[in-house]
């Protein structure tokens, strides 16, 4: 009989994942630093939101240990559950950004834990978030999501966000809601277009909104594939998932 092989020490899965996340985060920080140099911008004026959707709360904990302060989630109840788990683990200082579509019937729950909702895209949602914020006895920061698909003003392909021409109206609805605070706009570059062109349109909308609402200074743009273009276009918030955490399994 062959003697049993010596059992190798169990690899510390937590430490390995921590190294993976540290490497991803460092690579993203390097890309941001280089984009800031190219466009003469100050890294300190940018908020990196690490989008942790589909990944476990343990990853959020590891990221917090690496200095991440802002995390992004796209779905409720996944987001609420993780925010609760992290708070219970003593990570009460994390800011939770809600970047995905909000169903009206989930709005009150989202309003109870989100620091900033990036994806306000209709009046019914404004009313639902406002009610939720009042019930939670807080004021909720919100961004109007702008649909950057070319042709969205003609009603074509309006998939997520409001058409650029009506962004101002929705922004005013947010600004007048007692429980909400308008902070700016968010957009995603269409996959089949140069992101620089799409973000330039978003920056124009942001300027129009800011003319009416001077405190709406947030420009949320840029993901793993196009954060450089977003920095060049004046983004204040980058929403980066895969480049930090790895490829996600496809969403249902
Ligand atoms: C998932 C998601 C992101 C992050 O995308 P990555 O390609 O993983 O960087 C950013 N914004 C929104 C709205 C998302 O849903």
C-alpha cells in the first residue's frame, strides 16, 4: 500500500481572494491615475464606486479592508442583504450606491440603505423614493439616469434612463421632492459607440441640469471598459466592477 500523501496546508481562501482584489484595485487605481494625468484632473476629486453586484458580502469586507469606501449594487434585495451583513460585521462607514434599475415596489427598501441612487429614470420612481425616504426619516441623494443611446429622444431604444431632452424635467421633479436631494446625472455609454462621444453628450446634459440646480455636481460615468473616457469627460464618480472583482457570471 502506498502511504497517504502528505496533505498540503489548506490554502487560506480569504487571503488569496484578498490578494486578487488588491491586484484588481491597484490596476484600476493605476488606470485612474494615468487618466487623471492625461486630462489634468485631480484624483482626489473622483469617487471610485466598486460595483460588487453578484459577489458576496465577504468580498465587500475585503475591499473595505483595502481602503474602499464606496460600493455599488444593482439589485434589491441582494443589495439590502449585503448592506445589512456588512453593517452587522462592523462596516457601518461604507457608502452604498444603488446603480441598477429600481422597481417601484422596492423603492422604499432601497431608500432605507442607499447613500446615492444613480438610476432615477421616471416620475413614479421619484414619488416612491420620496415616500421611502420620508418613512426612513432621511434625505436621499439621487442622480437622474440619462439614456445615452443615440435616438433616445425619438423614443428609440430607450432602455435605461430618460432621454437627454427630458432629463431637466425629471431633475426638477427630484429637486422639489422633500425627501430627495438632486446631486447630478448618471449615464452608460452604448456598447456600439465611442464612449467619448456618449460621455460628451452626458456632460452637456449635466451642464444644463446644473444651470438650474447648482448643487447637482455629480457626473456618474465610466465602467471597467471606458473609465478613461469618463475621466476625460469630467466624471466625478466611476462605477467599476469587473476590473476589480473579475468577470461576473452572466446575469439572468
Ligand atoms: C454592473 C454595472 C457597472 C459595473 O460594470 P463593470 O463593467 O463590471 O465595470 C456600472 N454601472 C452599472 C449601472 C452597472 O450595472
